[in-house]
């Protein structure tokens, strides 16, 4: 639980008084700093029970960004404010956030894609536009993240982390995450590609290459071991979901658990499987677009 009223009192932030049309149980509504409207519209609601925010006009917003914007403080101070005014599951979540950096730094020798990265993408039948769409970068032959494509991870436009995909297929770690101390915010608390999901429905897949293949409207949980913060983020921003994990038994068990978590929170959804292969990332461009159309993903 997040005591949004206490936060507003501490930072002298106006919120909807009793009797206001936007005053609801379990919510504290403030003037949205991200869209225009009447001065006392109080369109941005903060859900005090689960700690997320949503505006009637411009949709869902990441709570730390909202707190940082309203209180006029850096993002790391926003984490501390939320922790100070939280209890229960939310307090536990922010207790796990170690001291982090204000700005994300990419690994050494990380820069524009080189010929070896383009060769890998071509071997996986990815178009060149994938690199632009997902802001992909590459590393060279040196450093702990060598021979990888680096995928930046954003939440509400803020760079919070990255993940590196091995391009040699020889590394024991196909995917290498940014270290916890270098992340601005834990990547396992967010959905990869969520900023590109503009509709009311999200297609949830396992990995970043699955998201690359299917495109905007698709978000990845960085593997089948999704986390409660990821699930709450989905529930806070979408009315419907489709889970498209790999066909293996373990993956489908995790998909079922995520389905149960989301539907228990009032989000409509389904679990889908594909008959062509077992991995969405292995689909052809045509197959991926057909699936996206069939699922009504925008």
C-alpha cells in the first residue's frame, strides 16, 4: 500500500477533496502533470492499494516517475519517498531496490551495430528496421558483454536497464542482464517494450527477440519466470492480455500462473500457443504479422 495522501501533504501537492467527482475509495487523484485540462480536474489517480498511477486522459504512468515529477526530485529520491510512505507488498518491493544510479550507463565498447551484429540479425531473418524500432546497439570483442546486441529497456521513456543477446551462439549465457547495481530500476519489475504497447490489449511473450519479431503491441517478461511487479504493471495499464509463451510444459505452467494472477485482478485474457514451431522468435515476418493481426494487437 502507498499512502499517497501523506506524500501529497509532505510535498504540498493538491489532491481531490472529499465530495469531488474523482474522489474514490482506494485512490488519490492529483492534477496530471503530463496532459492539459482544467486546473482542478484531478485526472491523475494514484492507486493506493497496489501503487500505480493512471490518468483519465493520457493513461498509465510509472509511479516513481509520477512521484519524481510531482515532488520535483530525481528518480532515486522518488524511490526513497515511495519506500517511506509504503507498507506491505509494495514496501517489500522497494526494500529490494539497492542504491542505484540516476542515469544508465551502457557496457564498455557499446556503440552502433557492426557488420557482425547485422549478420546475426540477418541470420535470424530480422529486418534492418528492427534495430531502429528497438534502439539496438552492439558491443565489440572486448569487455564482459563482448559479442552481444544490447537492447535498451525503457519505462515511460526512462532508460532503466539493458539486456545483451549473444551473437555467437557459443556463450553459456545467451542473455546477459545489466548488473543490479548498474540498473536505474530492476528490469524484472518492468515489461520490455511496454512503451510501444498503445492499445488496451497486450501480447505477452518471454524474451526480447520474441518482442522484436512480433513488434509494437508485444511485451516481454525476460523469460518465463515473471515477477509480481511485472504482473501488476500489466494489470495497471491494460484491459486485456494474451500470453504467448513457448510450448514447453514448464513455460505453459508459468503462463497459467500469470493468467491466474492477472484475471484475479479483473483483467480479461487468454493463453495462446502457436502451431508453427515452439518459439515466437523463430516465426517468419509474415507469420508474426498474421498472428499479431489475429490477436488484434496494435
